[in-house]
């Protein structure tokens, strides 16, 4: 879903002014995770996250915050036995998925966002943004959603190890700090998801939910071995796999191989190579999803044509499903 346009005017919007602390006069602003086209519409990442989340919820209920007049708390995915009278048919019309409206007050939940900052996340196809930029925007939108739902969010940035950790918090100041850390990242280094997860075992003190944003171009066996430590501690885990369409399909190309000694040439068949490549990629994604499901870990491949909608729906479904099993 495309977030609603923000009014064009100088400075931050009135809504943003309520959540963004003022910078000192003359201070250089941090680099933003937005390209020139997006800067015209979104003044920074936090305003972008606010627009995405509130745009998603627009028309579904009066406010995504708890404490509204209707005492609305959250959505959860429908499971057999739920009261069908609480189904939200407007949500079904938009998403083709069944969600139940919840009104009960719930204790706050700690959610740990892990974002991959390794070199492979710098990849951007011919028509898209880098995978890290996409992951950072999704992380910002989810952090905003968690704050709106009175949950606490934490952030762990990692490559072959954890490079930055922001402890859990639920205030607007905390949200601004988390987004600022995302804005500072320049992806580099090799991937080491398993090592990063093992490092996070000691960092994640309070039991809660873990959401990992990555392309998962690493050894899946090592990853699930590491995740078994937090699964054992009853953490709930959601894997959001960020990919680029060019990675999934491999663009058309021409291939010619030349023997450097004899100068003999062999013309390759690009379509055959592309078909084999696509099959291997699909098998890798399916294997990751299957291994996750065997361990009651949820997995979602993010569709780059509607990434924020996919991520929000995945998180809401994940959140609602696990509330039922508590």
C-alpha cells in the first residue's frame, strides 16, 4: 500500500514536530536513508515510518494507538475457534486475510530488531533501491508500529558480528535514536548471521520477539543452530527475507567463453543458465522457509513491489498468532 502524500512545505511537518527533537542551529543533519525523489515526499526516515504505518491503518480503525475511544488494542490473525463476530471485513477486503479485532489491554512486549548490514545488502537491481535501504525502512516502520502499540523495541545491527546495539525502549526519544542509528549505516564486511545471533543471546535479556531482516546469504544450518539457543528460551522469531527481483530472476545476459591459450570461443546459452539459477534460488528460499517452519520460526519473503505492507502484515500476523499460544 502506498502511504498517503505529505503536504509540501518548508521544515518538518506538524505531525513530525511532535516526535522529532529539534537539532541545534547550525548542526549538520545526519545522512538520510532516502533518495532525492523520496526527499520531496518524506522529510526523513522517521516521518516516512509514521506515514507508512498510519497509512496502512487508515480506514481500519481510528488510531493505531492503544487508549483510543473504542479501546482498540490490536489485530490478530484468525484461527479456528475465534469469535467470528469480531472479524474485520474491511481488513479482509484489503488483504484477503482474516483478522480479529482485539480490545483487551495487554502487557508490553519487547521486540528485538536485527538488521543485516553486511556487504551483500548493498546490492541494488537495475530498477530498485539497495536491500539495506529497504530493510532499514522496514525496520523503522516496524519500530514506529511497536512504539504505537506500547511495545518496546531494540535494535541490533550486524555483519559478521554485532556492530551496534540499542537496548529496548518505548519512548519517542528512543524511537528517534533507533532511526538515527539506521541512518548512519553504510553496509560493508562479510556476513555472519549465526555468530551475530550467538552474540545476541547475552544481549537480549528479557524474553520477547526477535525480527531478523536479512537476505540470509549464509549457512542456514549454522543460523538455525544459533537460533536454537533463543528458541529454547521461548523467544518468538520472525525471519523477513529481503531480496531484489534481479537476484530472484537473473537479468538477461549474453555469455561467451574464450580459451586464453587457443582463443577458441564457446557461446553460452543464457536462458538455460537463467533457468538453472532461478531454480537454485527458489530451492534455497524454500529450504530456509521449511527449516524455519520445522522449528516454529516464522519466515516471510518480502515482495519488493509492496515491501512495507508485506512486513507490517507479517509482523501483525506473527504477533497475533503468538498471543494465542501464550
